C-alpha cells in the first residue's frame, strides 16, 4: 500500500459532496483524495501550490547556475562599461 502524505484524507465521493467544507475542515493542510483507499490526488491550498512552484523555479535556476559555473572557462570577460 502506498504511503499517504497528508494528515487529512477523503474519498472521491466525499470530496464531490461538499468540497468547501472539507477545505475548511483541513484548515490549509493538504488533503489526500483516495480512490479505493489509494491516494489518487492531493488537494492543497493555492498559496501552498504557488510556494511550491516558486521553489521549483528557484531549484531549476540554481541548476542552471551550477551548469554555467562548470563551463566557466568558456566565459567571456566583459566590463560593465562595455555593456
């Protein structure tokens, strides 16, 4: 059985009945949506999703910086006055 990564869980049919009440009950915590007692999806607040997207973007930018630092010998030296 797969691990559930949330303190709250609901079945898909429960979610269909009253999603607003479930969101209020969870108080901003993630909700695992189960299908046949297995996680099918996670419902998270918009603010949490946006923060996750920011973290992913920061991670991807950090990887790009690391890749470019590895190619430092190919860099062209330029002064700010030349720009």
